[in-house]
C-alpha cells in the first residue's frame, strides 16, 4: 500500500475474480473512480460487493434451476446383495441456496441507523 495515498484502483478486477464479480467490477470501478474521495481501503469494500453480488446471483440461478425445495427420499437396500428394496418419500428438503440468498439480502440492507 502506497504511503502517500496515491493508490489508484485498477479498472481490471483482481485475478481471482471470475464471472459476474469480474463483470460488476468493470462496471462500477470507472464510475467510482470519478469520485475523488476513493481511497485504498475502498478496494476491499468493492471486492466484497462484487463477490457478494456474484454469490447472490449464483444462488438465485440455482433456485431457479432446482427450485427452493426438493423431494427427499430414503432408499432401503438389501443388506446381503445391496439391491434397492424400496424408496420411501420422507418429505421435502430446502435448497441450501435459499439460505445463502436470504443471508446475502439481509446483510445488504442498510441498517435503520443510516436513515435516522
């Protein structure tokens, strides 16, 4: 980190970023760089925003593809030869992506204190 505060955030995202996170970085960094108050510490916040946005989109896409719940079955096998004897419906299982999406949306909401 430069000590004189002249750090410039690159228009190119960090190498580890992929997909939607890279896209968002390229979209918002030029806009943010127009603001002269941007500092070195802001890079970490921009990275977190881009990563969280990608996780949110990935979770939403997974829910669209697989649904928010799926049927759960218990398979009973013959202990002697391993052959499937029965498959019993035991209920529904929540898609883990729903929990990820809810958490990300809750964390992205501004707190009440910021509006007071």
